[in-house]
C-alpha cells in the first residue's frame, strides 16, 4: 500500500490555505510543548482518525493522506458516520511525509 496523494484539482485555494494554517498551528504546538518531536507526533497520530501531510513540490503544495484511508472508504461506502479527528502536519518534503506514513500512519501495517 502506498501513500495516497490528493489530486491538486480536488481542493480549492481557500480550503488549502486554511488547511496549511492548521498544519502550521499544529507544528507550533509541537514545538511549544517541549516534548520530543517524534514522541509528540506519535501521540498526535494515535489521537487522529485522519492525518494529512503537506509539502512543497516546485511552486505547488502537495497533500498526502498519511492515515485513515480505510476510514474514508467506510464513510464513502455509507458504513460509518463522519465524526473525525483530523491531524494536519507540515512536511519538509515528500520523503518526510512518506516516513510519517510508514512510522505512524497507514503504512505501518504494510511495512
């Protein structure tokens, strides 16, 4: 299983800006906590139903689904209600997002 990348046309600029601002606030909370970054992120991922990572690729921002693909499929199939805790994190690059996916997200089961 590979990390799912969101098509850039699936999200409007206003929504993307709001999501990036939320990711920035999450990063600030992590830094202000004084807790080891990895420990803090592990806890944040455990508490989230969905996790998205954001990183720059050239002039655009890419969004990847790090955790919650099966949950989204259940919601889309009408098998589950949509009460979700969403985590949004800033990533320096695609490789960092991939690492989060494999360590704390959906990729840990496939590794």
